[in-house]
């Protein structure tokens, strides 16, 4: 993970106060987080013309993404971009900015349901 500018709070930290996953065993949650991270990295690599191998238990999520990508045929403008709001001193990272066939710019947040 890249270094965050000093004084900024990650949006993820803000959301943690609602503890949506408190009922899930911490070990399971950690394993699922690792899978999600690996799949996101593979998606980013794919958009940058690279191949990133995945573990067998991660591959089906990536294949699902590939089917979605093929169906939508968006033009990729940027992936994995950290954004900052200087007014609120918060930061978050987008998964992708894409353009649809009509020229509309769309922010994509890939969700890996594991």
C-alpha cells in the first residue's frame, strides 16, 4: 500500500465505526481480505496489460471479473488512483475510472464477494 499524505483519514477508517463485519471470525475475515486484495491486484495488472497469477481459490473471482469486463467493453481511463479531499481531509482509492460508449466517465468499485 502506498503512503498516504500526512493528516488525511482513509474513508475505510471512517466506515469501520459501524463494524459491519464484527460477527465474522477475524481469521476468516483476514483470509477473505487477502483474496480480495490479490484479485484487485490482478484486475489492475490486467488493465495494464500484465498477467498476475492467482491462487486456485482466487481464480474464480477473477474469471467473474473477466466476464463482466467482456460484457461491458468500457474504455479504461485510470486504475487504482488515490483521491484526496482537502476540505474534509479524507482520502480513498478508486478501483477504476472507465468511459462508456457514450463518453460518460464512470467510477468503478470492484466488489469481490468471497
